[in-house]
C-alpha cells in the first residue's frame, strides 16, 4: 500500500464522510489559490498544518515525506521568476520584484498542496471512488478506476520483487544489463497485468458477472456540524485575510 | 515520475533525488497555476476526456469484461510511470508512458486512463494536483498520446519498421508533453520584459538539458518493452490491434495464417 493511502486508512477521520473532508481540504486549496498570497496563503498554510497535525492526527514524518515532493517542484518552478530575459542592458538579469513573485508563488503552491494532502491523508481512495458515481461520473469509468486502484498495489509489489530478483542476478551491474532488466520489468508488468485481468474475469464470470462491480462502501453520513464548522473556518480565514491585508497596507 | 521507494514506502530519498524526479516529472504542482489558467486548461481538456469516457463507456457496455482489461491497462500505465529510467546522460528519471500507452490502448482511452492515473498520482503520491489536473491532463493525457500516436501512424503508413515507429512515437509523445508543460507555465508566468517568448525560453531551457536525453531514453525503453511484448504477448497485442496475424488477404477475408504474426499499421 502507498504511504499516503496507508495513513488514510488509519486516520482519525477515516470514518467521516468524504464530503466532510472534501469541503475542508479542497476549500483550503481553493482559498490558497484565490486569496492574496500574503497573508491569505500563509494563513491557509498554517491552518492546514494545525488541522492535519492536530485534530486529523496525521503523523508529521509521513506528512513531510509526502509534502517535500510538491515542495521540490514549487522551488524549481519558482526559480525562473527570479530572472528576466531580454532586458536592455543584459540579456539575462535579475527580475524586478522577482523574489516577491517567487515567494508568493511558493506560498500559494505550498498552501494549496497541504489542502489536497489533508483530504488525501484522511480519505482512502476506496471510500472516495465508489461515491464518485453520485457526483455524476459514469459507473463504467468508476469501475475501471477501482480495478486500476486495486491492481496497482499488486503490480507495484510485483515490480519491486522483480527488481530485487534482477539485482540479485547482477541485472543492474552494467548499463546494458540495466536496460535489459528495465525492458524486462516493463514487459513483465504488462504480462502480469493482463494475466491477472484474465483470471479475474474468469473468476467473476463464474459468479455471474453482469458488468457491474459491486463493492462494499463503509457506511458514513455527512455531518452537518463538521461541514458547517469547516465552512465557518474557511469564511473566517477569508475574512481575516482581508482584514489583515487592509491593516498591512495602511500607511504608518 | 515517481520513485519505486516512494510507492512502496521503502528506502529513503535525498532532496537531490526528489528534485531530480520533480524536474523530470513535469507535473504542474497543486496551486501553481492562477485560477483562470487552471479553469481554462480544464475546459481545453474536457472534450478529449469526455470523448474518451464515451468511447470507454460504449466499449464496457458492449463487452462488460473490458472493465478488467481497461483496469489492468490503467494499472500498467500507473506502474510504468514508476519505473526508474536510466538516461543516456547518466542520470535517471521516470518515463511518462504516454507513447507506449497511446500505441497499445489508443489516445481516446489514454485520455481516460491518463486522467485516472493523474488523479491517483495527485491523491496517492502528491504529484501534480487537483486544481492543476486539467493542465496536466492536457499535456500528459491528451497532447502527449495524440502527438505520439500521430507520428506512429504516419510512419506506419510509410511502411517504416514497427520498432522505428514505436521509438519515434514514444520520443515525440515524451517531448511534446514537456513542450506543452513549458507553454502552460510560460503563459501563466510571462517574463517581465520579454513576455511569453522570454518565459517560454526560461522554462524550456530549465528542462531542455534533461528532457531531450530522457525522451531518447523513453523511446529506447519503449522499443525494448515492445520487442519483448511481441515475443511474449502476441495474443494481447493482437487483441489490442497493435499486431495483426499475417497472411490476411487483400480482400479482408478471414483467411489468416496460423503462423507469421507481423506488425502492421492499424
């Protein structure tokens, strides 16, 4: 199982309805990209961190391991904003206001990522996917996504084992061997995926498969109190942002 | 795109490795695009995804057993993007998998499978994002597969050998994905003095050093995988339409030879 999904399955909010968590998590993300980065995104970032490490009980170490990936992209993507091309004196020069723009982008992106991570760290995909049908996603697409989701873990495990076996047979000792091993790995993943699908199909056909994959979805009800509290928090964040912004912009 | 250790939760990664992956992945991170751009790219991707969803739904209704094969294809696409790819320059990265996916499953299906894969990557691996899903879908699940598939079909029409067409299909799919991402970023963040062209130059040059060799690497890997598949999975490739059993008469009769499977253009 992937680390984020494993954390979601053991989350304190595991049994809450996905809508409860989506309102809060995706709401924070929308606020992060809609509000002025300073102080809006900064407030969203702090709020998301407090909610995740506090009430949601997300382990800090796991959060950092997941969070550093988008953070790396943000840093790389923000670097070009520091320079400008085609200035009159120099072809490449430091951009006026570049550090501010890069800082704002970093703030906005890092805050928005945390909002999505809040949803991801508290909601397993197996809870989310079947409910997408009610959101209007065609059932066949959700079924394909469910099969993809469940088969991905098995395939990833197979790939890891095959890599270990290849390494034990000096499959990564030279550049040529590495390419051979990698090609074998890709081809074997394909063969295993289709073999598993064929066996699943045989098994389901024996059980009267009619084209619908019926899965048990854990019972959960939308909590009006939780959702209202989440919406109130979002509204308070937006209001606080505009109040702080007017205070910060006021001349001393 | 993503390291094996990240998926399995095993091993550790240095910041350098993370940056390297992130640079090579070219997923646009959550919140990176302004709201108007995020919405615009979602609108641009929507017709392709809807078209793919309709063809997938029709396929599943006609052949219910396709659900499992399509799910397996999605899982294969997801796992393919997790393989570590040795670059010809000596570094390593992860393939986009769009070229091989387009050749095997065709672009409309890849639009759906790519969207599902990107959604999983956003929620399970923190790669990409939900507000930037439209932009990432446009580059990785629409332009990449269509560009790669167009080159593949074009070369097949001129009777170029299968493996050469597969190489160029994967190469173009990989490169076009990165070009579109650079355009998306340049449109969102134009250069203060030179505007969009300057910004495009900046974003493209950051990734150009690594992406050209990586596109070559992905092309080579796709050829190697396809060579093995033509040896081990003729049945599946024939079912997917990549291979057609030899001996078919010109009139399209069902006279198909038992042996001599060969690759022909679809």
